[in-house]
């Protein structure tokens, strides 16, 4: 038995097993960025926890939104 090599296998263009598309880059937010969220609406970023989460003030409520920021968009 051969040991497993660290090299990845080459994918053929006609293969039904397509490789995963590369992950999109993580959106970076900073304090005072105006944002919109699909559920909560318009808001302003009030704090950032590295690349883990952002705190957003939506006026009537404040929410901690964790990565990936699927529904949070910078305006």
C-alpha cells in the first residue's frame, strides 16, 4: 500500500465531480460603516470583534452579527 501524498488530484474539465468554487473573501467592516441587513434593515456598525462578529445599531435594537456575513451589506 502506498502512503497518501499531500498533492491534490487534478480535475478534468469533463468530470461530473467539479471542484468547489473558491470561497468569497470575508467582508471587512469598520466602526461607523453604514450597513443594511435583510432582516433588521439599515444600521451603523458600532463595534468590530476581529473577523468574528460585528455589533450593529439598527435604531430600535442592537445586534451582534457573526461571520459569515451573508445578509449584511456595506452601503
